[in-house]
C-alpha cells in the first residue's frame, strides 16, 4: 500500500473507531466530551485527506477504497454505540438499522457494478447525507445541555433529516444502478450515482 499523506490520515481515522467504542462504553459528561472530540478529529482528517488528495494530486487506488470505508466504519460504530448506551435519551435502534441497511445494500450494488466493469462515483446527494450525519452525530455525542442548547435533541433532529436523505439517495442509487446494469442500457451508461 502506498502511504501517501491522505492514506495515512485515512488510517488514523480508522484507528479512531476502537477509541470511540471504548469511550462510548461509559456515560457521563467527560466520556461524552472525549468521544465528541475524537469524532471531531476524525471528521477533520476526512476533510484533510480529501483536500490533499484532490489539490496535490496524491490520490491513489487504495485511497479510493479506504476513504469511504473509513467513513462507514466511523459512522456505523458511533450509531451502534449510541443506540446501545444505557443512558437516556438514546438513538432509536431502528434508525441505526435503516442507516446500516442502506450502506450494506448500496455497497453490495456497487460491488456488483464493479464486477461488471462499471465504476459508480459519488454524487451530491450522498455528500449531503454524509455532512448531515457528521453534524448530527457530533451533537448526539455531546449529548448534554450546554449554553442552553440541548445537543442531543438538536443532533436527533438533524439525524432524522439525514435519514430521509439517506433513504432517498439509496432509492435513487438503486434506480440508477439497475439501469446501469441492464444490458440494453450499457450502450448509454448512466453516470449519476450516490456515495
């Protein structure tokens, strides 16, 4: 594997997953603040590795695989831990099932497309979903009320919006993906896709 700067940042982001899991085994303000800080650092590395890869021509095939994988690992780990925490209120488990199911199904369809020789790139709708998820999870990790702001309530509200966009983009992805994989459409490939 080529250890370019973006790849190193992506590996650091993957390395935050066990740290987040351990921190979220505990309740209380200190653990929540620590988890929120680690998640924020992971979000910053995501921005930096994309910025460096695009602007300094240091992207790689490995990076194209690891970057979305790192995003999914971090987000999925945090969602599962937040749904399973003993404190209340908590993220409804069914919402986690919706997010995780969408990611598994989309990843599966993308794998089928890759096996057929099609590379399905990211689209704006998927990027909006990721941004909203990051903002929502930041609030949910902070959890408590600070400066008269109920961070859990705010985070859950944004997570609802992210879930709607996630389902919407997933349906759109499947429609475009199936059209792309239908033999009669292969002479006119469809480029629209969602991450």
